[in-house]
C-alpha cells in the first residue's frame, strides 16, 4: 500500500491510550515528519515518551478535545488526524452521560471544525461496534460521532476538486473489543483472579467481537490510505460467548488454580449480541477478505461522483454482521 504518512505531520488524539500509543509506534516506522500526541494524562505521556527512541520525531501536547482553542493550536500544520480520544467504558458513560456527550460528541465536533479550519487532508475517527443499533449512552454517543464525521464531508460547503475528492476528508473505522486494552474485560479479570480467585461474567451466552491491538491499528492505517471521505471501514473479526471466553481465560492463566466464575447478570445498557454492520445501514458496501467498506448514500450525501469501486474490493449485498453468527473460539484463544 502507498505510504501516505511519509513526511507528513500526524496528530493523534487520545495518543496515550491502548490504540493511540500503538498508532504512534507504527506510524514512526513510516517516516513521518512529526507525530503529535494529544492527550490529558501527563503521566501516560511520560511513560510513552520513555518507551520510544530518544530522537523520535514526536511532540507531546497536553490537552482535551473538549477545549477547542487548545485543540486548534495542536492542529496547526497537521496533514493527517487520527481521532482516538473518547470516553469508552459502558458503565462510566451510563452514570455520566453529560461527560460522554462532551467528549464523544462535542469533542468530535471540535476535531472536525479545527481540521476544516487548518485544511487537514485526512481525518479518521475510531468508533465501536456499540454504535450499531445502540442500547446505551456510549453506543449512542459514538453513533452521533460517526454521523458527524461521515456528514462533515458534505455539510460544511466544502468544494470537491476535479477528482471528486474534498480538501478535508473524514471517515470512520469501527471494530469490536480490543484484547487487553484498558477497556477490555481481560485485564479486569486478571486483577479479580489475583485478588479474590473469582471472575465476574454478566451473561455466559452473550457474544462479543474481539481483535488484537495490532489488528485494530492496521485497520486504522489501511483506512487512512483507502478513504475518499464519508466511509465507515469495518474489520471482519471473530466473536465468542463470554462464558467460553471466561473458561479459556482460566484454562490459560490459572491451569493449576481454582478460579470461580460468577454470573452477575446484565449490568444495564449491555447488548446480548453486538453488530458491526446492519443490513439497511448503507446502500452500497464493498468487501475483501479482511474488511468491509460502507459507503454513504449518494442522495443523502450529494456525492459528486458515486463510489463504484475500491482497489482490491468487490461489491457485496448489504447484510447484518453480528457477533452471534461469527463465533470462532479458536481464533479468540490466540489473542489471549
């Protein structure tokens, strides 16, 4: 694939999170002019800085996407933005919905407006399967973020060039749970098992998608290269029942120790099965063996040139992609 990051200034919001920090490491291998890490936590910034080569072209900026003026300063001279900053825990968003709105919706709007002001070339936002047919505050706020990003290409009066491309392009990537990320159940189970010899499962029959951190980052980088504006990129991924995941976890990490698996029931706002894509979400879908590309409806988005092809992808009939139907415990076991 073409290296779009070479000699470019890249801003990563939420750059010290699980996804953000891995994006930093991977992009540094692509010869950028500079990577800017934008996040709120100075301790995590220090830890990330200590883990990188001493002369790496990285600049660390403390700030919050809620604060437009600070974000505007951080985006000066930037060509590519990867928006990973978010409030991302389901219970936290349920109990603090105003904060979820401020970060996931208003913060994302700030990213869009700053990017347009500074004529950033490409902006990718990181979303979640919880944005599909949402049942909780987190999913609803992420769905609004997706709507803002996919429509930003067409609603700010931007004029496309001769190739039909807009001067600032906005797209989203969507994936499920990232194994061993801060929001994943796996590190939580590890703490509980060590502390009390017990792990908690809301419902053993619930299913969830899961991928590795590196796979998630590869999707983001591939999408940044493929994007034309307005797409939602979806990584095909395996899923597993939570009860099976708990048993695999105990088998792998505590084969000689008795760990109790306790069922606590739905915590509120949790879906029984997750979807990465809905049948009627968009009219046009492309796919290859690894990824789906959902293209905005031309009548809604007023596309100057309808999307008819993506290199290496073929058209696909829109259909729902659910965790209920893509169970692969063997693939998930490798992520542990």
